[in-house]
C-alpha cells in the first residue's frame, strides 16, 4: 500500500512539475532578434575567456623563448670568447 | 658532496619574463574584461527584446553622441601619448614627465566631461531607475568611469614617483597596462551604449 502511494506521488510529480520548471528562465521572448542576441552573447562569453587565456599563454611562451634564445646566444658568445 | 654537485649542476637563476606587477595586472584585466563583457551581453539581450520598438524608450532623453565622440577621441589620444611616454621613459627617464602628465590631463578631461554629461542627463530626467535604458547607461558608463578614476590615480602616482626618480620600468608598465585597458574598452562601450 505504501509503495503504491509513493508511486502515485511520483507519478503526480512527474506530470505536474515539468509545467512549473521551464527549460530556460530567461528565454521569454521568441523573436528572432532576441534568439540571435542569446546565441551571439553565449558564443561571445564562451570564447572570450578562452581567447584571452590562450593569447596570454602564447605571449608568455614567446617571451620565454626570446629570453632563452638571448641567454643561449650570451652563453655561446661567452664560451667562444673563453 | 663534491660528487653530488658534479652530477647535479647548480640551478641557474633566470630573469622573469614578466614582472609580478604586470602579470598580476594582466590577470586583473582579464577578470575586468569578463565583467564588462557580461554587462554588454546583458545590455544586448535587453535591447533585443525591444526590437521593433523605440530605443531609447519613449520619453527618455537621447544620449549626446557627438560630444561623447570628441571625449572618446581625447581618451584615445591619452592612450597614444602614454605610449610616447613609455618610449621616452625607456630612452631617457626625465623626458617622460611631460607626455605622462599630458596623458593624465587628457584622462582627467575625459572623466570631467563624463561628469558634466551625467549632470545634464540627470537634469533631463534620465536616472538609473527611470528605465532599463537609464539603468544600463549609468551601470556600464559608471563602472568604466570608476575604472578610469582608479587608473588615473595610478598614473598620477607614477608621475609623482617619476619626479622623485624612483619609478621603475615594471611599475610604469603595470599602471600603463591598466590605463590601456580603460582606453581600449571604451570604444566598445561607446558603440554599444551610445549608438
């Protein structure tokens, strides 16, 4: 009896809850401009941090290579002079 | 002990590729770029919901596009002058004082002009509560103005330190990076908010 009532309660919840839980709390406008704005801003906010972190990483890597190259040249000249 | 040191050469202390100040400022700028990106995105979404309707909303004053374009030019010139100050600093430190001061004055003009604009718009009835248009305007432009004031304070500090001959390359690079961020983010905000 208890199992049946739990199942019945679960069934009621499955039927009733999806109506209250909308897929997207902010997608309340079906206009083309609005959908396009959501798409563009989603892409913008997703790619921007990746781009900035990648750009910073590439810049730092280049700086390290430049420093190492200048250090190697310095050590070569030192060894050739000695 | 001697055999160990022969097997493992002493570690070489290499110069850092970026100073701690510049690296810290870069991380901060990345966070601030995301902050402004969020504001711009929210503004774009709200504006797209009024598609087909009037933007700015009816009864709200229009933003001074032409006057702010001149102000934008002043800010961009300030950034260019700061680049000149940077190269002057690397060549001969004493010659960097005038371009650095000019950059500060141009930046100060930008902030002062923004203040005048705000006063006029408040007088015309555009407040942060009058509409989402007003709310976004004061939030985005106000956040930028707060950054501009903070960056200007850094430049003024650098100018004073330069006068005392205590300013280092790393310190100037750090405060300059913040000012370049303020300068470069503004045209994007201007296009999105004013146009």
